[in-house]
């Protein structure tokens, strides 16, 4: 790294520690991400300006709209939580984008390697807890099954694509085993939407990374064996799902309430304010899960929380990085390992956004930071800084 106040190892190690602790420890995630943000805030302003790009400006606009929606909310007790619960999400993006743009190619690859390895560890933890009958659906120490499954989807997207970057046969075999563990973790979390997304990602990854049949078979056979074994040990929830295959997990009630509220919406521009679900949702007595705290759909969530302006900015920070990356790839501006790293980040963001249709990441203390990491990763490759400018 060429223009930081600090030795590059400080930011690199903090970065690796942050993306390695997503579902291993919420405390460690907040600690390491907070320290990385603190280091970033002490960097020279002139250096920070060099990494500004379109993704940076779009994300900054999204943050401003969310803050404005909170300031004008008629439920300040709920909306003011954005200033401390979302602070890490907002600030981590800027720190991620800054350091990823100043790391060299080897360091960026190291970041992705640790990200995938940490995901494999999380999958093992979730499968172990499930097989020990500690949980009814696979999850990690610090998350529910939904967050666990969505996180593994992103890791799987990275892993299946960067498989192409591996050269040694024994390393490829180990990665195939790791990917099988991740897939088994997603399956035993029993989120139908995420299982379907994982299947699509797997098929897409096979073609993008040109994975040989040998490794495909390893992944499929091991995933099947691990999942079958797990369900034979812990079968209560899966039996319930077999008996009630059409259960919607309260989502039909949430959608009906959202439809009713849509036509009565009094704040179309800036919404009711962030984190106001409990203030505006009126069908709680009909829910099976009385503790539900969101609309289980981020697009509905953001619309009611920050209105049309918030939804528009949200759509832009989701789809602009993906479209910019696809154009970058189509014009053949990226080659070698960076091509597959970029494809992995795009596929990971795509998977997370699809999962947000029935779950959500924008208010999650873990998945929101994961989303910030993904778009910062895309930004670093699609909008690289001029190395000559950095050295001045």
C-alpha cells in the first residue's frame, strides 16, 4: 500500500480479521471492523479523495437519505437507532473501499482466501450444532438460520468461482470438500429460497469457472452424504416441513399488511423512518412468530423506512455495481485472477440480493457489513486508482 499513514500490515490484518469473523463472533466483527474504521478515519483526506468513484457517491447518497429519514421520522425512538446500529454498516463500506483499492493484487487475493476459509469454518460450526441437536435448523453461534444461510450463499458464490484460480490438484480437492460443507450447511438451514439460489449459483459457477466433472462429483456426493447424515440425526424440523410443505412462515401475512399499508402510505418520499416496522405493522396477532421484527423483504423494508428516495438509492447501490462489473468484464478490461475474483463478488452480491426477497440484510448487523464488503470489492477492481497518483 502506497499512501497510508500506517504500515500496510496493520490495515491488511485488521481487514482479514474483520471478514473472517462475520459469523464466528459478533463481538470480534464489531471490534475489528471498528478498529479498521478508526484507522481509516485517521488517514489523510487527500488520500481518501483519490479512491472516490461512482459507487462511493451512490452509497454516500443512500446513507444521507437514511439519516434524513431518521431525522424526520414521526417515530424517533425507533429511527434514532440508525445512528448507532447502522454506523458500522455505513462507515465500514468507506474503510473497505479505501483499503481494497490500495492493496496490491496479492493482498486482495489473500482477503478472498480468508473470506472463503472462514465461511467453511462457519459451515462446520453450523453442521456440528445441528448434528448435536443443539438447534432445530443449522445456524452459527451468533446468528439465526436465515443469516447463517445467506452468509454461506455469498461465501459459496466466491468459493465456486475462485476455484478457477487454484492450480494444485490437492488444493482443488480440499476446496471441493469445503464447498460441499458450505452447501450442506445451506441445506440443513432449511431455507427453501436460499437452497434454490444455491443450486442456481452452483450451476452458474460450474460454467463460469469451468469446473471438471471430478470436482463436481466430489461436491455433489459429499453434500448429499453430509445432508442425509445430518437429517437422520436431527429430523424434527425436516419432518415438520414434509408435513407442511406449503407453509409460508408468516410471509403471506406480512405481504398482506404491506399491501394495505402501501395504499395508506403517508410519507412516500422519505418513509416512516428506519427500523419502524414494529411501529407501523398492525397484524402481529396473526403471526406465528410473535417476535418478527422486519418485513422479510428488503425492498419493502427500505421503501416503508425511507420512501421512494430511499428505495431508489437502495436499488442504485445494488444494481449499479453489478452492471458496472458486467460491462467491465464484457469489455475485457479485467484478466487473470482478478476476473474470477470480480465474478465471485458479483455472484455473491447477486445471491445476497435474491435472498433479501424473503429475508433481508439492510438492518442486519452482520449481513449489512457483508454487503458493504461486496460492493467495496467490486469497486476496487472496476474502478482502480492510478498507482502513480498514490505514490505522489
